[in-house]
């Protein structure tokens, strides 16, 4: 088959790769219904994260089970499944505490931008739907695999409660779905920090009540201004840069919560500032598996429509254009159809 391979910064190819097969008895092989390009794929694409030679890409996926290994019990051929970007046995202590993305057997999925995918630890990683879902629901189901799961974790880790004032730093797909998640959790005021008009519009559609275009110290000053000088209850940091992290901490009220879900690149925090900020910090790779059953149900019940973040749909073989469009910020998120 053909799959997506990053050869060097800016050089994504859809080329012949090995066909996935069952390797371990706990594996499943699934036919991909839809996959997509992630903001985190852009780090190596832009040369900001080194790669060692040609690298298979893609970690957001849903699809139909084709084959399972001998010891797989709960996943069966023919089922429609969604899985996290991090595999998990769902039985170790970290999994039991709800941190499946720190599973002692964790592997990161990295070959999902292809028509067929091998998923290790199928029983613990994959969540099947009761019935094969409609074609229309597939984009939204795909988001639960990472981008919605991560936005949801951002809101949960920032302790979003009914009535809360929430700030979302970052207007990528995760930030936008962080807005949606905060809205669903009952936030009263949701301030999205964004400078891009199409993203501001989507943020409002997802529940943002205010938009702040300023960044850095000016952005912090605006938030303090809007909250009587106090700061927000919950701030979701969905970027992973020094400026955005400081912006998040400084926009939070004393005793408030900051979540951080963007993979940090060059973030260093000053102990003194952290000490006197009086904030709770909680972040990391989102334990998407914890939320998958609930998020899948919310999508199937029509409670949420997170698939709206896909503003570009391409045939999988045009994956390189998906990367280009996202890199140039012509697209928020590109969905790829095998
Ligand atoms: Zn992702
Ligand atoms: Zn585990």
C-alpha cells in the first residue's frame, strides 16, 4: 500500500510502504475511514523537531477492524473503532488512574496517514461503537481520537466548572475544541485569544463569548482588565511556546487552574514567578482513552459537532497539500480520506 512519509522538512510524500500485519497477538489491523493532519505534525514538517531519516506520519484515526491477533477479546473484525494516539493496556496503575497516555506499555501511533493501520494493545486502546456509524458522523468521531480528546482534557485539567470564566490561549484546532469543551462543561464566560478571523468565527460558534486579539503582556493586560484585575478561573494553554505559557499563567487568578496540552518547545518557567502566581498547573499528553467512550457518545447523540474544525477535506494521496495548507494557515485542520 501507499502511506505518508516525511523525508525532510517540507517534503511529505505519499509512497509505497509495507502493508501492516498482525505482529503481536494483542494487535488489531484496521482499515482507516478518515485520518487527518495534526498541529503537532507541523513541528517536524517545519524542521523545528529533528527526524532521523524518512518518518511515517499520522496518529489520529478511526476505521473498520479487519483483523485481530489471537489474544484480542473485546475488539472484533467488522467493528467501527476509534483509538487514541497513545496506545494503552488500560489495566496498569497509570491507566487505572485515568492517565492512559502514560501507560507503562505506551507506544505512540505514527503511521495513521495511510489506508490501513496496525494498532498495538487493541483491547485497551480501541473503543468500538455499537453500530457502524453514518458517513456524516465520521469527521466528528475522528476528532475524538486526539484533537477533541486533547481540547477536552485541556478544559478538564483546567478545572472548568459551571459559571467559570475561562481563557483559551491558542486558536488551533485543539484550542477551538477547548472552547467547545469549556462550553459543554458550563463555563459562563469563554475568552478566546485569536487574531485570525475564520478562527474567531468558529470560536464564537463553539461558545466563545469574547475574543482577545492582543498577545503576550498586552494580552494579559486585556484579560485582567476584563476580570476586574483578578484573572480567569481556568486558562487552557494550547500552544506550547514560552510566550503562550507565561500568558496563560499570568492571566490566571490566584488559586486558579492552568492546563497545558501543547507539546512544549523551549518553555522554561521561573520558580519565583511560579511560586507567587499561586496557580494549579496540570498538563501533558492528553489521556484521550479516558474520555473516548463519553465523547463518542456525545457525537453519536448529536450533542456536539466537533467535525466543524475540518475546513479542508482531501483525498489521502494529496496529503502533502494538507500539510502545506495548514503550515500556511490556509486551513485550520485537514481531513484525509483514503
Ligand atoms: Zn494530533
Ligand atoms: Zn496501562
